[in-house]
């Protein structure tokens, strides 16, 4: 019998094997692409499900669009499609029909693996564009806007601070390179500002231009941190927008200093995605200035610094410049069609937004609120620092009279059609960009290229593993078979760990990395077997030869793997996204190779060749 320690190690291997199977198995199932068509609440009472299904089927038949399967659940129709492109083509067609007025049409993507795996949170590895095909967008974040807004907020803060602390005769104004200039006939006040803690709070570097003028500029570190914060928030918003389109698991990551890459594996029909990505609209809530006479507005004979003139449906409207609330306070939004066939968007605010809305409406009963959309567009021209020049476009979406006190829930009315309501609800729900973005590059990788890469990758893995099996068995017989079992265990663990890692993407370099680490695993087993054979040839007892073979191989194996680990970490730190992907896969493979080569093979030898019964060893 083998020892209790060997039994304990065997149990560990069995547990890891089972977990590896659970987390690796979802990678061998295909995705299913769905369209969900749900009746809008107000229509669901007098619109029969049978008629609903017939309408959907007839639309697709007329356009010669094929679906794999049709299901009906809870007054909703689910259409299954072969691939994402067929799904999006059907989605586009359905949205152009009358169905979009009575139904909510949404995209879905489900994995076809059994629900058992979902209990453990198992899911397949994301495939990169080079393996699956799809679309890639490169977005540039406009940093000019960020710095300008940030500087203005700091100027407002200092003006308030000077007023509270009686810093009289201190002038403050913006200067070039997003700097701030303080001037005062009292040089003592400028000295006080320079060493004031508030200056340090904003990471301002102060320089005395003259006795009465002090300039302050942001440190480079602080400017970089602002950009980083904005990009991280924009990435979060981008992911939300794409998820609300029904496209699951987009790959969104930072590239360079102020660029964001969006990769959508499997997606080629990208018209709708492009519209969502380039939508730089933000929402603002303004009070209407009714204190100025309409005739004065028409003749431009009015004087006000706190208001701005807009036009809505050929009617001039004067709004207070400063919004009392922005779309940042909105937590949820959805659209419905009421009994009068009016399209409404229900809006839900967070607690602070509810308080602001309640206070404003309480003090302005009888006045009007205007919802303003602010959009930034570009004409492909660039500024001196290589940022796209953006132009601000403002439109009034809706004006409503305040007849009662509102809280954290209200409705937007006066929307023309369902598609506009859907677009507005997605925008309100997912939020506006912290800083405007522009699409600077768009590329499509065809699915045939991806399939070819997958086929080549799988073929290379099969050939490599088969050759390893043949060589190991011919050279080391049963010990070679044990090494091959450990190799397959290693491969399973790599797949399982990569499936668990968040936002891990498998690409062609990743497949190359897996093959590289499998080679390391085989190399370690060759070294161990050669050591054992060498000890046996020196007439050492087999039991002792096995112990010496493993013990004397440890140092060499560790040296080689630690060296590779250091190189992989360096590649991850300094490399691009493709190199980082390669480095992560290699790091995972190094640890699994060490485990399978040193722990798994030795445990199998101890189980099948117990110390007290070992007489000969097939090696």
C-alpha cells in the first residue's frame, strides 16, 4: 500500500482534476445568438401572443431571413440564429417595422453549455478578433475638454475661498497650458496663496512671474492621473452601452495615453454599435427664464448674463445657463407607450438627484423645466496637441411645466417615435461620457480568417501533443505515459485558469504561449526521467533512484522556470496588449507546468510504484 501522504496528494490531484473539467468544459460548447421580442406593457393586454408570433415570422419570411429556432416564454418571442451577423441583420430589419412600436426588441447571447456549469460560475474563455473575427474600434478621448472643465471648477473654488477669507483685490484668470494666474497689489496675499494648503490639494506648481503676479500650473503627474481617471470612467460607460445593446462580453481596454480600444469578437454588422459608441450626448436640466418678455427676445433687445437663447420648433426659448442637474444623477430609464398612445420615458434619480429635483420644483411651482441635450461632434480636424477639435451642439428635448413637487421619479413626454425613446433611455441609463470621444479607426476581421486561425491553432496543439506522446512512450515507456498524463493535466489546468481569470482573452499569441509552456512541462519530465535512468544505471536501488531523480532535478527545473517567469513579468509590465496577453498565458502555464511536472508525476509514481513494493521501473 502507498503512504497516507501519497493518498492525500492523490486526493488533491483528483479535486483539481474535477475542478479543471468543470471550468474548462464550457470552452467546448458553442454560443447561441438570440433576439428577444417582448410586447410593451400597455399592448400586452389586447394584443394576442399568436398574432405577435405571426407578425414576427412574416417579417422575417418577407426579408428571406432564416432563424434556427423560435421559442415563446412569458409573452415574449425568442429567435435563435446561427451566428451574430444573422442575428444583427434580423434585428435591424425588425426595428424598421411596425413591431418596434408595440414591442421591445433586444439582442441576447447565451452559451449552450448545461446549467450545471453555471452553478460554479464557469464560462468560456473570450476569443480575440484574430480567432473569431469581428470589429475593432479605436476611440480617442478629448483631454482638452477635461482639463478645461477641471480648471474652471478650481477657479470657482478659489473665488469662493478668497471671498470667505476676505482676500480682497486678488484677481484670478486662466492662462495657457491650462494654468491659472493670480494677481494682486498686495504681494503678501500672493505669498499666502503660494504656501496655502489648497494649492497643494490641487497639485499646483506655483511660480512668481513678478512681485504682483503668481502663475500656477498642474503637475504632469496630476494631469496624467486626471486623464487616467476619465479613461477608466469612459471605459465603464462604454461597456454599459454595449451591454444594453445585448452584445455580451465586449473587450474594452485602454491603449496608449488617451485612446480606448473596443473589440467586438464575432460582430461584423456594426452600424448600431458605431452609433452608440460615437454618441457624445449628455443631458442637462435647466430652468426656463420667463422673466424676460417674449417681444424683447424676438427683437434681441434683452440684457442678461445668466441666460442663453435657444430655439425649439421655431420658438425662441430663454434658459438659465447653469443647469441645476445633469444626467449623472440618473440611475435608470425605460420607455413605455401609455393608453393614449403617447411615448414616455420613465426616469429614476438617485437619492441626491431626488433631493435636488424636489427642492427645485418646490421653489418653482408654475415655472418650466427644459431638458437639454449637449452633443460634441468633430469635423476630422485636429488641434495642436493632436486632439480632435469638437463642436458643441445643444438642443432642447422637452419643456415641461412644474405643476407639483417632483422627487426621484418623473416622466419625459413629447418624444416622436419609439426608436428615439429607446436611444434616449439607453443614453440616460448608461450615462454620458466624462469626456467626449471620437472614433479614429475602425477595422473588420472576417470570420473566415478567425476560423482558419482556430483550425491552425488546434491542429498545431494536436500535432505537438501527439508527437510528445510518441516520443515519450518510445523513449521512457510507462514513465513516458505518466509524463503524458501530467501534460494533459497541465493543459486542462491552463484552460480552466484562463476561463476563471476576468477579462482574459485568448489570441493566437496566447495559443503559442500555451504550446511553449507545454514544451517546458515536457522538458522538465525529460530531465527527471533522465536523472532517474542515470541513477538506475549506477546500480542504485529503484526506490532511491526515483527519490534522487526528483530531488536533483528540482533546482534545474526551478531555475529555468523562474527565469522564464521574470521575463514574462517584464513583458507584461512594458508590453502592448497583445504582448501582455502572451505574458499572462505564459505565467499561468509556468505555474501549472511546475505543478504537473513535480507534483502530479511524482504522486502517480508513488501510487503505482509504492516504496515497499517497487521492484522494477518501466523507464
